[in-house]
C-alpha cells in the first residue's frame, strides 16, 4: 500500500510503501492524533522506520498498490 504524509511548512511529502493494510495504518495514525502522542511511527515494506511528529502532519494519503501491467495497454 502506498502512503503519503504531508508535512506542515514543507513543500515535500514523505512517500513509501507499506505491507500493512490501509485500515491498520489509518487506526495507527488516528490513535496517535487523538491521544495527543508526540509522534507517529510507521514501517515501510523494506523495514525502514519513519517517525513523524504529530504536530507536523498536514495530511495522510492512503492508497492501495496498483498491480503492475506487463506489455502494451490498448
């Protein structure tokens, strides 16, 4: 699943792929934002850990990974 996290006062966003489902990621982020946690941490598909301060989160986009097509598409 593709995850994009927008950061306040930054023109760039954090993009990575995760092995977790969108509902799992949504609950992790919602719990961190609702509980006044200092940060939210997520792992990507390769094992990297992303730690983002909750005060810096502008938005979160969750999307399912699209299967890659091989060959020509008509």
